[in-house]
């Protein structure tokens, strides 16, 4: 305390390290400065957290939009896949029907071939019978 500033305290270098200096500061000024520094740091930390929260919210919104686009693409591909699957089932049914028709045609062709062979054998036997009767 001084006579010009009664009740006001100050801090100064105490010279414990072997030297003295003329550095001193009013204790209330130091406390006020420290409080301002703490408030500034807390405000900066709050601003940083606020900016981080804002950035994260924006990132979440972008990701939601991206997920919605992907979901739309997935729905479209799912519909396309179902359409292709239905077309494949239809094609398989047509192939089965064609195989069935082919088997029927083969059976009919075998019967026709047998009939032709029988007719040829009949004509051959008739021709050989005429040759024998004529001789």
C-alpha cells in the first residue's frame, strides 16, 4: 500500500534468485487482467465449440442428403432388378414351352420317319414281289 493509494496492494519482484528488478504491478489490475484472459479463453473455447457444432450439423445434413440420394438410387436399382428378374422368369417359361414343343416335334418326326421307312419297305417289298411274279 502507498500513501497515494491507500488500501491498494501491489506485487513486485522479491529478488529471491539473487537479483532484484523494478517490476511491479497493482494487484487489482493483475486480477482484472487475469479475469479478462480467462473470459477471453472461455469465449474462444465457446466460439470454437459453437463453430464445431455448426460444422458437424452441416456435415450431418450433407450426409443425410447423400443418404437420401443413395436410397433413391437403391430403390431404382431394386426396381430394375425386379423387372429383370420378372423378364428372366418369363424367358425361362418361354424356354420351357419351346423345349416341350421341340420334344413333341421330335416325337412327331420319329413317327413320321418310321412311317416313311415302313412305306419304303412296303414299296421295296412290292417291287420285289412283282419282279418275282414277272420272272
